[in-house]
C-alpha cells in the first residue's frame, strides 16, 4: 500500500533534520583534533556536543519506533565519537574505599566575585554563605577562581578565610594590578605547608594560573589553580543563544558572539600551550584544578589531558555540568591529576551561590609512590 504524501513529506523532513544533526555532531567531534588557530568554528561546535549527542540519540529512538533503518545513521556517528562520549559522560558507580590510607581532598570553585555586581548586602551574604559552606566541606585544599576582596587591608579577608577553614597556608594572585582597593583573582587555601609558589602569565594574557608546591607527608606535590580565558558573554548574549528569534539584529549579534568566541579560543590555546610546558617541567606529581571555560570536547582539554587524567572520567556519573548559568550542559570546571594519584571519589555540588557549581575529589598516592 502506497504511503500518503503527508507521511512521505514528514519522513523526508525528519531525514533532512537528522542529516543536519549528524553533521553538527561530526563537527563537534572534530573540535578536539583541530587547533582553534586553524578552525575556531569547530571549537564553537564542540561546546554543543552534549546537546547534539542528545538530539542524535532522540533520532535513534524515533527511527526505531517508526521501524526505519535510518536509526543507523545517528548511531554510527555516536559510536564514532565513543572516546569523546566517555570524556563527557561518566558511568561510574560508587566511591572507592580509602582503606585507612592517607587521602587528599580537593575542591575547586569559581565564586563569581561573591556576587559583587549585585547589592552590597547580597555580596556580603553570598560571601558568608560560601565561606560557611566551605567550612562544612572540610576539604584539605580549596582552589577558587574570581575571588574578590576589597577594603584598606586587602589581604585581611584572605587571612581570615584561611583561619576559618583551618588552613595552614594560602596563595593569592590578582588577575590584574589591584585598583580602587579591590583584588580579583585566584586563591589557593591549603591545610598543607606551601614551600614554593609562582604565577602563570605571558605577554598578551592576564595572570591565568598559579601553582603551589605543597608538603604532604614525606612527599611534595605541585598544585595548579587555573582560570583560562573567558568568552566574556554578556547576559544579552546568553539570552540570544537561548532564544535567537527574539533578537531584531540576529545576524549582527551572532557575528559579535562568534568574534568573542574566536578570540577566547585562540587565547586559551596559547594559555594551554604555556600550561602544558609548565606541567612537563614539574619536578613533582601534579594536581590541577580550575575553570577552563572549555569543555571535554575542546582542543584545549585534549592538550592538557594528554598529560593528566580527569577525575570525572574515573569517578564521575552522568554529564555533570558545572556551569550554572543560562547555557546548558557545560562541564568547564575540572580536577585533573598525574598518574601518581588514584581517584577515590568525585562530586559536583549543586549549590547556587555562583554561576558555577563547585567540584570536589578525593585522591591518594598510588602504592608505588606512597611514603
């Protein structure tokens, strides 16, 4: 029996949409292999990988329901990106027991200036809420990005926070030269003694990272706290991405956003190259925490994880997005480590004090490198 014209039209329409979804998925997979300097557009597609994956999975289900062999189209490309899938989607169940051995608990959190650009009352409340929350977590090491302090004694609040968290040492570095009695930057607070520290910066880039050498038992580790270049999207830009049809100057706005994306991708590529050289030069086992402003599908992530292992991949579950803002499903905050450590647990904390979710992990030295 011949199918009605409306059925054939619908099938052709869905086939065309499926082909577009597959092309988008393929472009997002290529993002990890092409440098931003060669093809910035593919990096933008890499940000969309989780959404494109879900869309293609829905097409697989749809074609199976209507009993069409077209389900193979999306399924094959999902399998083609199996490695990328495993970097984005965790399938780990349960934590590993510590078995009485010494462990290292870490937490990384972009605190978004403690809500600085809201009211003074909200700023003070968010700051207090975050500090109280961190105290309850009792992590051995806390890495913060977009930390903000102000007042005549700029480093007083940091010292106070160190005492409140029961820490032995802290290291702070501002992104820019302090102005107007305000500091904004990176801070690492640790219950271990710091024996060395330095910042990561080169011409054309703000300070985007710090490292601290910490004494843990009889071992020394090098801890990096990183905040790679932001895309600098404004709320209006995010609104446009979520619902572009409402923008009267759609084309112009899209070009402006693409320009911001391209500049950020290129700068992050340079920062990642600088960072990987520092990691290679480290005389100690490395742990790296921070906000990459990029996802596991990106070229930057692939470059850095060529040297270090993502704790989410080892112990995470689901997609684990860490960006709490308007753009969905972005995992851009990471805890990475060298092979000298094993991962006992990983957790994303769904607390809404910032536009990022905090991430924590528990590590321990492997048997061969234990004191």
